[in-house]
């Protein structure tokens, strides 16, 4: 695009160009389907909640050639017991092709595990396994509930909050060589707790330089400033 470029019309965007884009995507998906038939594929069920707190399940298909989205289910009106989940999985398996599917991956909740067992009884060639990332996330959740880790996170939070609540301190750190923003824990992924701890550890030299600098002396008049220096 350059000088004199004429943007497509509203009609072209919603009709012609959209139709062409759909054809291109369909060609990609069709190439994936050929791979499903040749070497098999894995169905992945990803449960989450949207901004309105509706429980949704996204179904994707993985093969060595790539991942494609199949369907999204609003599970608000579905009792997510093993039988209902199994029926849901069967529907997705039939869309993909029962002869093409060799593996189903979901989270490792008991109802999903039971549904996976029922699916295997119906399709003996399809095995179920829990999502490794979800398992690791739960392990990290349990570790994060240990007393020593909770105490460590409280100290880390004190430092992080102090840095981001004081513009002068934050600007001082941002001027140091190689500075990157401190990663803060997310609400739904327990692994971010440990990623945040590593981030603070990576900033150790910069933080120590800050609290031992002459510029930080004025913050030592504050209790939080003293506490942060002691922590660092």
C-alpha cells in the first residue's frame, strides 16, 4: 500500500474479500483433513469462561501439520457429568471422523476422566489423557500453597507493588541497562506465580542498585521504603 491506494469498499470487505478469505482458510483445513486420515489426529478440549462467566469448551484438532479449530460449545445449559461430556465428545469425534481420531486430551477433572473412559469403551482406538499443562498448573498450585512459598510471594508482592506505585522508582529502574518490566502473577494460572518470582530474581542486580543508591534515601523515610530495602 502506498500513495493513491484505494481501500476496498464496505461491500467488498463483507462479501467478496470475506468469501475469498473463507476459501483460503478452507483449503488449509482441507489439507489438514488429509493428514488426519493418513496418520491420525488428537482432539483437544479447552474449557474456559468468558467475560460473562459462561462456561465454554473449545474443541481443536491437532496433527503434525498444524492445529485447527472445530467448534465452540456453550456449556451453560449442560450438566457436565461423564455421560453428557461423553456425548459431547462423540459429536466432535464424528465431525472429525472416528477413524481419524486416535487421542483425546482434556483437563484431568474426575468427570472428564470418566467421560474419557466412556469414550474409549465406545471407540476402543481412541485413548484419553489429561492435559500436561493443566497437571503442571495444579502441581504448582499445591506448591504455591506451602507456607514458605506464600511468605516468599508476599515479600515479592511488597517489592513489586512498591515499585509500580512510585513513579520515580519505576522510572529509575527503567533507565537501567536491559530493564524489562517485572512480571506479575495472573489470577487464573498458578505457574505465573513462579514466573513472577523468577522475574524479580532476574531484576536482583537492578533492585539492589536502586536501594543502595543515593536517590533512594528519601524513600527510607517511609516504612515501606525501609521494608523494601530490607527485602531486596
